[in-house]
C-alpha cells in the first residue's frame, strides 16, 4: 500500500470520529495528524499542546505558530512533571507514568470541549523501540490513527512535503527526560541544562542531535557527517566552554553518533516490566 492510499484510509478513519482533540507537540507526526484531522473534520478538531519542563520552549512556540497560521483552535495543557509520581525517580517505565498524567489531562480538556475522540501521533515505526508510554495510551483508550492507517515515518515525511507542511524535514524530537540514564533523578535544573546545551548546538548548524546527561558528563550524539565539524578546534573549545558554563564538568562526543533510544541500550528487556 503506497503513502497516498494510506492517507485516504487515514482520512476516512478521522471522519468516523466526528470530532477529535489531537495531542499536538508540533513535531513531524503530530503536525501531520493535526493537518489531516482538520482536512477531515473541518472545525471539529482541537489541538491540545502540553506545556511542561521536559518540552523545549522552541517546540511550544512552533506548535503555536502552526495553529495560528492554519487557524486551528489550540488549548494548552500545563503539567508539572515533578509532581507526577515516578517521573523524577526516572525508572525504565517513567514514560508510562508521564503519559498517563498527560493524557488524563488531555481527555479532561476533550470532554470539556465536547470532542468525541482523543488522538495521538504514533506511527508504525514507533512499535520497533521500547516505548512504555504506549501502554498508557492503550489503557486510556486514546486513538493512534497514523498507526492504524499503516503510516510509517517515511510515509509521513513524503506526504508532509507534498502538503507543504513546514515539518516535513524537521529532525525527530523526544522528551528531554529521555536524555537521562534510567535511575538517575531528573530535576528541572537538569532539564534546563540539557535544553540549553541542545539549543547551543542547533544555533551552530547541527540539526539531528541529542545531548545525553550522565551526571556532570554531557555525551553529544551527532550525525556521522557532522562529527568532523564538531572536532574543529574553534568550535570544540567554544562548546566545551559553554557546556562547563551551564554546569557540565566533562563533554564527550559519542563515536556511534545520533540514534533514537540510546538510553534503552542498557535495559534488560526481559525485566523491564512494561513491554506489554
């Protein structure tokens, strides 16, 4: 089934909802889903965007700008992550507790605004990694129409480009909490430090990246083609100085480069407790 056929399947599925609140982060998948929902449901769609310390300010601004441009109604769901039991302690199933709280709030907003369905933007490829948050989505009855329509990340980027969506080549993003090794406590200060470090690198032309925080050590993941530039003496020194200024004592470049879910590589999958 090609991407266009999957998109037609998606639109029919969305039309069957009658009305929907879309969990909208401003990323590649949720932007595509929100656009498709507006096409299918017209004014019976609502964007709900989460504001929390684990979501960078730039993402919130881009989400707001898209809704304003497309004239889609947007409501803000403010969540204090540090008050979510199990979040700050950062166990392997941290995402389950966080997603449960987030989507409970989104469901409440949907009910208050008479939306029949809550939808989120997981796609087929998301099933390949360790994603305990999907358990919360299933338990709360949240719809995942992109996945149901069989859309992959590549499909979504191809279709987004054809639709003229600004996110078609946007780098993949994950919650800032994913930058910390499981078991290492998460704090607002730590989240802000990681965000500042990643913004610094983005402002210097790096696109797809992660700054993983191992205590006072920052482990930078870049695309392989970007590594040589990071090792240029001027930029290397500037990066080290800035990272020390914001609170890191050591700065390392990961020789394996950027990859999603690198913190999951140390997990014992048989004992993770939330794979089903």
